[in-house]
C-alpha cells in the first residue's frame, strides 16, 4: 500500500523502514503535522500513518477521503485526536498500536518521581557549577508512602508493581477492576485516593469523563504537598488549576510528560524561537516542576514494537486477514 507518514521524525523513518524491509509497502515520510493545511500531501495515498499531535478531525478526514485514503494507521495507543464518528461515516478504517511497551511509560513515570523527589536535575546543574550545597535538595523516603494510581490498565499496573517494589502502599481508582491487579492494589473511591495519596500518577486515557479530571476542586481534596505525575494525556489536568495549586504550595511537586497545549510545542526544536505560550513558560519557572516533552514512550523496544504493529495493521487491512487493531466508536 502507498502510505503517507505524517509527523515523521528521523527515528520514525529508521524504525518504520526497518520493519518494512521484508514487506512491500511504499512509505513516504512527511515531517509536517497532519491538519487541514497539510492533508493534501496525502492525495493519492491509500493510507496515512499519524501520531499523537496530528489532527484527524472531520474536516481533515473528509479531505483525506477525497484524496483516496481508506486507512488511518495510528502510531499510538491513544486515539482521542481522531473523530471516530466522521471516520466511520466516511468509511475510513482507523487502526492503532494498543500496546508497544507499557514498561517504557511506567518507568518514565517513576523516573519523574525519583528526579523530583531527590531534585537530581537541580543537583546535576549545581555540581557542574562547582556548587556542592545540599540546601533545597531534601527528599523523602519512598518506602512507606502511599501512591495513588488513576487508571489501572497496562501501564498503571506496571507502575503499581514498580512502586510497590519501593515499599509503597498502592491505592487505585478505575471504573473497571483489572483482574490482573495484584492483591496489594487497593481499589478505593477517587475521594479516598485524593485524601490519602502522597503521590498521584495518572494513567487513564483522555475521555469526556477524564477531561480536566484534575481541576481545582480535585486538588483541594488532595494532601497538602502532594506529588502529581501525568504521563497520560495533557487535558486530564487543568493546567491553570495546577498552577494555582503550585503557587499555594498545595501541590508540592509536579511531573509532566504531557501538556494540554503540547501540540503547539512538543516534538519540535523551538530553542531558537520565541515561545508564546505564557502558561507553559510560567510552569517551567517553578523549582518543583519537571517537564519532559512526551518522551515516556521513547525507548528502542517501544519504537520497534510501534513500527512492527503499524505495518502489521497495514498488512492486515490490505490482505483482509491477520490481526487488525481497529479502533471502533465508544472504545475507551
Ligand atoms: P489501558 O487502556 O490499558 O488502560 C487505561 C485504563 O484507564 C483502563 O483500565 C480504563 O478503565 C481506565 N480508565 C478509563 N477511564 C477512567 C477514569 N475516569 N478514571 C480512572 N481510570 C479510568 O491504557 P494504557 O496502555 O495503560 O495507557 C494509558 C494511557 O497512557 C493512554 O490512554 C495514553 O493516553 C497514555 N500514554 C502515554 C504515553 C506517553 O508517551 N506519555 C504513551 C502511551 C500511552
């Protein structure tokens, strides 16, 4: 099949070409994000391959459909950026990579926790500067602390396992109890999780129910000094509310790998440009905030799996056989 790959970075090209080596698909790589202005690039292609910050709303899907697109192969697990109703109406199949390395994301969430707790990013700068003072670097033992896991799917359960290994008590909130959850995972109402957790980590998808789940009301119900970690999706957290929480000291630490306005920023080198997102720039000024640019998934294993599953989806769509990880409406 002829596939237009959008938001293609050099690493995407490397891994997708490697996975395609034994197949026959014609892959064309476009650095551009997919949106109404760039959808014409896909003219004449059978499918598009898209990532998390590509826009697949009804207008874009209509343009793609007019250009001959029949398949949207997502290189992500999340699909909140696709208008599934429009895709269904237009007869466009949407496929995703349901799991590529839940370990990568869970481990990154833990990396944020460890870095924030012991301020290793600040310590590194200090030591390079010949400043060996420990003031401001005081951490706490993870052992014995309570960790709240919001969303106990594949990533949330692995995260819970790792934190349990540190000797933490694990509370969880999820509309569905995962039968794979170990006995140490205590499912509790969200209220209880907010009230008792020293660290809260978000591993739920972005849905209408989780949109701004962490708002000012939720924050006031959390323990003063709580550490909040978001590697899920940016809009699960109301950034304004979190900024107020940081200013008042109610939130003691914030670790973000995702941000609600990230599509204007992440995955690009903007170091030579003026960033006009004042909210984001304010966030970066807090000493107790650590932000990474949606890199939790970014491991060798994950990129290998993403490329292979994406091409398997394309094979399965083309041949009408094999496993096609199709996204259907009301899936969450
Ligand atoms: P999953 O589908 O295995 O698990 C999601 C869990 O969230 C499910 O158990 C579901 O019942 C639960 N959930 C749904 N609504 C909820 C709510 N209102 N409150 C609490 N829990 C709720 O998904 P997986 O693979 O564990 O991924 C979780 C999320 O992580 C993805 O949806 C995606 O947004 C994000 N992600 C982030 C990456 C990154 O690089 N930062 C990479 C991959 C995924």
